[in-house]
C-alpha cells in the first residue's frame, strides 16, 4: 500500500441519494477523495456500489445531495460541461476492458487524447509510452481479439491513464482476471496512477483489492458507511 500524494480534496459526495424509479439504490452517501489517493468501496452484488460510482462520475444524476469535482457541484454544470469532465478529466476502467474491437491496441489507448482534440501522431506516441510502462508495448499493432484477458485489462488501464486524468473510476477492475493476473494488473494500475497523481475510486467485492487502497468504505443495501477507514 502506498501513501496518497496529496491531501487536497478533488471529489466529494454529500448526502447523495440515487433511485431507479421508486427503488432506492444509494441513500445519503457521504464520501471524499483526495488528489492522488486510492479509495475502494466494497460490498456484495446489488449493494449499490456501482450505482454510486457512476453517480460520482456524472453518468447517473443524484436525486438529492451534491457531488463536487474540484469544488464545483455537478448541479452547476450543463450536459456539455459534464461530458467534457468525463472525457478530459476522468478515466474509466471496466471489469471486461470494453476495448473497441475495430481499433488496434495503440489506437484504443490513444482514444481519450484523440477525443480531446490531440493530433494523431502525438496521441499515438503518448499511448506507446504508457503501454510500455505497463509492459504491453509489443502488442500495440494487435487488435483486442488477439490479446489475452490480462493483456486486455492492462490496455484498459493504459487508456484510462493516458491523458493523466484527475480521477479514474474503476468498476471491478480485476473481476474478470485469475488471481495471479489480478494481483499483477492491480499493482501496475495503482503504481502508475500514484506516480502521476491521479486519484482512483474503485468498487469491488474483493477484500484483497480493497486492501491495496489508502482508504476503503463498505456499502450494503444502498447505505455507505459514514467514514472511510484506512486500509
């Protein structure tokens, strides 16, 4: 486990409720995330942890309460500004990688930079650099169907971090991997995030994953424990 790079708060939730129709998914959640910090939310399937993550990422709107990024409440931002946040300031790692099959590994990795308007050559150069740091630079010309699950998840991590986002949201980032690959990929992911000062909020059902975080919260039946504990 490493130390958080900064104590400056980058993301917070205050009294957040989220519902699907009349069914509550998150109830009165309070959470903070500091720059460069790794925070885990653990809980069983259906506990609301993924719903909370996507609410904090601006994908799902809170019914009440406030989510703030760098001091600005999401309620103060229009749809275009929220989309720009997700595209330029946030990164995402999903359980199954979610790489685009038609693109090469290098093109998949460069995608956040290209969407932010960077020209192709420097975007691919940046992608090659982060792929090299994760030990998969030799795969850059392959398609996602031509790499293993562990390799695919390293590429997903590279894509999430290539544009040096303020926060990466990771939903069961090692859930599709065997234990050996899970341990290695998680360590590489968190080491690279810490090295560039990126905060990580990850949800997981695996206590071994949560143990790698600086702090962790537990969640059950939509209720988040009121204070994150040191791992």
